[in-house]
C-alpha cells in the first residue's frame, strides 16, 4: 500500500453484525436488510480484511444488474481503494453474469478474487433480495474455510475503511483512478462469448437453426439478456425476438428469475402447449442456471447432466473425452449410469457448486451438475446456463433429432430415473427444525421398515469427505435409500431468505427405460405419500401441497 493511495482513507465506526453468515451462495438477504446502515460495508470490510492478497492485488467486480448493484459497486470501489487494492476490473453498468465473472477471474493476471453482486434466482427490487458472493482466484465460489473466516470477521468489526470520492461513470468502457486504485470498466459480455465460440462449433449450430428449427430463449429480464442476444441473434443468425425479455431490469420486470416450470411458465407454455418452437431455454438472474425444453418435452436437469455426459464427444471442446463427472447428492443417479458405461469416475458431492471446485481444479472431472438446473464444466468454476444451452444445441445439431427423441433414446439405452423435487417454501423455521430433528432421531430405526411399495435398506445423514483435501462436510441431507434402488432425500435450503424451505427429492430407477409418457408424479406417487406419512409434512407445515414441483 503506498501512503498516497490511502491519503483520503478514513475509518467509519460500526457495531458488529451477527447475521452475515454466508450460505451456499454467499450472503443473501432482503434488499431492505442490505440497505440498513453499514450492512453492505460490514460484509465487504470482512472480505477485504480476510481475502489473501488484497493489498496490491486485482479484484473482479460485477453483478446481475439487480436493484442496488450500481450503488454497491461504488461503495466497494471506494472501500477497495482504502484497502490498497491495486486494480478493480468491473463491467459496463456492472453487468456480469456469474459464469462470465468466473471466466474473467481465471483469465486476468494477478486476480486475488471476485465479488459478484447477485441473489441468483431470487426476485430483485426494493422488495426483493440482494446478495454478495465471494469467489476465489480459481474463479469458483470461495471455499468454506474462507467464508467462515469472513463471517468470523463480521462478528467483531468495529469499523470499516473507505475513501471519500465521487461516483465513477460505469456506463462505458474506460480507465479511471480512485485514490491509488486503478479502475477498469470493461465490456462484460465479449470475453465470455469468445470462450463459447472456442468450445462450440457456431457454424454447425447456425446450420441447425436455419433448418426449420425455431428456438426461443427467455432471459427473464435478467443478466443473460445481453449475452443471449449477442449469441443467438447476432452470431447464430436467429431472428430478432428469439430472445424474450432480453433487457436486464433492476427488478427483473417484477418476475422471479428462476428457470423452472413455475417461474418461467410463459416459456414452458410455449414449448409444452404449443408447436411454434422446437427448442426453448431460460436462465436465472445471474446466468448460472438453465432450463431446457423441447417441443412438448421438459428435460429434467438430472437427465440433462446424463445426456451431456453421454454425448460430450460430439462437442468440439470435449472431443477428447471426459476425465470424470460429478453430481450433487440429491441429483438423480442418471449420470452415474452413463459414467459407468464410459468407464469414468462419478463423484457424489453435497449441494452447492463450491464442492465441485477441487475436483475440477485437480482435473478429476470435466462435467458436473445439480438437479437444481445447474450444469457446467471445467471451462469455468461456476455452473453456466448459456453454456448448457449451447451444449444442447450442439448435440442436436450433430444428431439432427428433436429434444424428445434424444431424451427417449437416452432412457431406452441407459434406463430412466423418474425424478421429482418438491419444495415447501417460507415455512416456519422452528417447525422445519422440529421436523428434521424428529426424522434425524428416527434414522437408526428405519432400516427394514416398509416405505410405499418397497423396504428401507438404509437411512442416514449425508456427509462428504473431499477426495482432494480430505475436508469433511456433514449434515448435508437425510437420505432414505430403498432396497429397489429408489431414494428419498429431505434437505433444508441454504439459500432462502424467508423462513425455511424444505426440499423433498424423490427418485426411482427403471433400468428398462420405463414408459416414456409416464408422468414422474404418477411414477413416484407411492413414495410421495410415504414421505409425507413419515415426516408429516402437511401436518407440520400446514401446507397441503408444495410451493414448487419440479
Ligand atoms: C439451491 C440449490 C443448489 C444450488 C444453490 C445455488 O440451494 O438447491 O443446488 O447450488 O441453490 O444456486 P438450496 O436452496 O437448496 O440450499
Ligand atoms: Zn444463479
């Protein structure tokens, strides 16, 4: 730190906050909470004190464009200057998708970390949510040890350091100085788009899209709008209008930017009820999630990972084959079946992208995914929504078939995993904890009991020992494993901001491929009933149906 860089820096006295424990995706709270005095500053101060290499280092800074992003960027720039950061690279209007941020962190020399302002798929605006995500120099979500240290620092803060300076103009690429800090405003879209052009054969995809294969992409007024418009409409030659809701808005147009059948209903209706499009997709607020739809066909995210794994060699970036694959524990075992046939490793990790980081860094896996509409690869260290869309289009361009044909051929070859997730949102936290305590207390006695039409083989609480650094993460979901290979999992969300969210995951395997037309809710009906009987979800929550069924 040169003394001149700190010339205008000063301390602001604050009281410590004890509610800043980051969850699976950073610190996520209501916008209102973030607006309480010094709340944002406290968390940023903790990051700047704890992140190794901050003084003299380079930071990447951007976000999903939601309400509060622009002002938070100005706050963080002033605090970075006061902490002796040498350089901050931020983007035009602060627009930077999570996967694009990961790429920028990985490809910029001297980067010690990234701060991504997003509450992912949660609604935005003054009445919505805001969030701060910290990424490490490998481009992935900060390791638990780092986020624990940041949290620890928030508990004893009595001041933060900042400089007095006017707001910078972030509306166009430029270089600025703020005390001793160099601020570079770059275009947040172009590097990411070039990466996609290296991984995928754009000419081949463009051929498909010209051949009576109309597609539609819904950006849900969130960060992928500008990326998708450039990729689909400018580079792949799709007609203007292919990208719906493509203008990023601070409140996402009042919507809930989560690409699933509930919150991306308009898109789902276009594909599932109509015949105008052969392919549809959507991404979430910060661009890391994806939903894939075909004409009259919804692709379950667990199946999506399996299908990408099975067909990866058709895609230029993955032509040499895969080192291995990983999925989060509640994700169906569809990818396991493909991995076994390919004779590659398949790892089962706790929920949350950060658990893939070590495996990716060590070169043990190439693809990974979660049932929660997250799919990605070793090209970045975050899940990547548009990457998944381009991967699907590449496979379809190669196979020249419909989405439904690809999915049913996959089931015929590998068997079908009937799968569903039921979410009970915003339930009373005390009631949710009581439900879990009750279930946890009974796990030991469950083996041998009937569960629907099958018998429980084993019931336990998932814990994970990282194969690379041997760190152990426990209490990652209650698992009920049935003798016929079916699984039921109970988990509490780590990303909700209102009360607790109970997630119930259900899976049943049919090696023969099963019935293509059978709705998973029907295929899983006896397990759904048995899960409710076991946990008394309805009695405990007072809800007679889940908030979201996937
Ligand atoms: C949810 C998903 C999880 C994902 C996370 C961040 O977390 O279930 O797979 O990694 O969002 O996108 P949860 O709310 O279940 O803790
Ligand atoms: Zn997200």
